[in-house]
C-alpha cells in the first residue's frame, strides 16, 4: 500500500447525493470518509449570489449543514469498508459525555469503523450562539482526558476539571467487540500538538503546510507521546489537503482565480500569507478559520478585500493540478511521516461544471495510491 486516502464529504442536502457519493468512494477504495461539524458556513450571506459565485447557482443556501453524527449514522449503513470520521468536532457545543456516547454509537453502527476527529473549535460555531470561546485549548484537553476515562470505566465516575465535572456519572455503553473509536486531534499550535501526542491515536491538521513544516510539527507530537510513555508505533499522522483538480496544470491555474478561493484566502492564517510574501489584511496574528465569523463581518468590506487577494496566496494555500500531480504531492508528505491523507475537493465550489471530472480524478487518485 502506498498511502491510504480519505475523502471529505460535504454534509449538505440533498441527502441522496451525499450518501451516493459516500457509497461511490467506499467502493472505489477510499480508506476513510469525513464530515465537517459546522453550525454556520464560511461565506457571509450578503455576498453569496450567483453573479459572484458559480456554485451559488446550485447551492442557494450556503448555511445548509447536516448534523455530522446523524449523517455518519446513515453513512455507516450505506458503506462497508471506509473508516468514518468527524473533521472535526469540538467540546464547546458538545459535552464530552455526549461525544463519548455518540462516538461509541457510531462505532457500533459502523462495526468498528468510527474515528473521532476533534479540535479546539472555531469562533463562528460558538460566539454567535451565546457560547464562550475562552479557554478552548484547556477545554479540549479536559475533554480528551474525560472521554477516555469514560470509555475505560465500568462503573460510576467522579472527576472535576475547570470546565467539566462528573459526580458519579456513568457511560455504560461499551466498545464494539472490545474496540473503541480512535481519536485524531486537529492540532496546529504547540500546546495542541503536545495534546495530540499525549491523548490522540492520530493527527488531522487542516491548515496548509509544506512537508518540512509537517515534519517539524510531527516531531513535537512524537516527543510529547514519548514523554508520556506512549508508543508512537500505531499513531496515524494524517493531513487534510485542499485540492483543485484539472486536466492540466495550466487549467488548474485558470480555475484558481475564482471568487470562492479569493474568499477562502481571507479565511486562512496570516502565516500562509507570509509564505506567499504577503500580509494578511486581518493582521499578522490572524489565525484563519479559528477567528472567522462570517455573520459579523461587513459584506462590502469582504468583497473589497477579495478583489485585493494576491494570486500567489491562492496558489500557496490550494494544492492544484492533475490527479497524478496531486498524488505526487501527497507522497511528498509521506516521505516525512504522513500515513493517511484526506482530500477536500474544492473544485465544485470553483466551477460546478468541473465537479464530475474532479470526482473521477479523485477516484483515480485513490486507486493509484491504494
């Protein structure tokens, strides 16, 4: 096997199409299928029009989001081999006990195929709904500890942290045939990278990074695991690649210059802009999607900033080209420790007419790397 490939599935209506894509990629040999956990989309409603965004002709409401756990339950019945996971959830909207039970339920429904992808969260899914984003990293660490505590405890559990407390609570649902879901942590900063090493079975970063950066961050995780006395042999370092597929590299370059990716460029960290020799308009400390709240921005200001996005920034944060070139790109990360790549296909958002060809390209990529 060269490299296991996972596919991100958009969790939105129509349900039949979503489940059909999941079945197709499962039959094609994808090793995992992932669903995001969002209450809110990424595009401000005031700018999402067919005149600006090609995908708006088909996706009239960008805020339509299926609950990931319910959707993954349906996918568990419609697929047979691929692992199923959240990419990713968090413990601000969902209590660790809820996450522990939902994960175990999906592990049973999928016959042992569920992966709990979890991170520290994003402001857009928290603050507009009256929840606090303070202490998000500490909350994640408590949740990681508490979920495992519940899974391995057979009786009542008492435990107290800063954010969560159990007073003779219980999680009676056991594992599926003695196995429990794997936990993959969406870590990006030094603290959460160490958490991935101490508590995780895998790492699922979603921010763009080059192979040498990937190797350095993976080293932090490995060191934390070893300091905690954990074996790193079965740990799965993964990576979410944002991909645009085309028949040629030149065609991919043409597609890159789109409203969807100009907006996307505003929702990536300032560190990625610096790689392209540019300064992020939201400041040098901007953390990208973590800090982005589309319902709180001025639509007209966003449109102005989109027009000013340097092409080099888009070129940097989206992996693009033919399926063969993207396969080679994925293998460059394998050379520094990657063991599972997840493809997030942005092509349909850029040009819906290219969606069928991009899906065929992904299938060929999956089969080539299998």
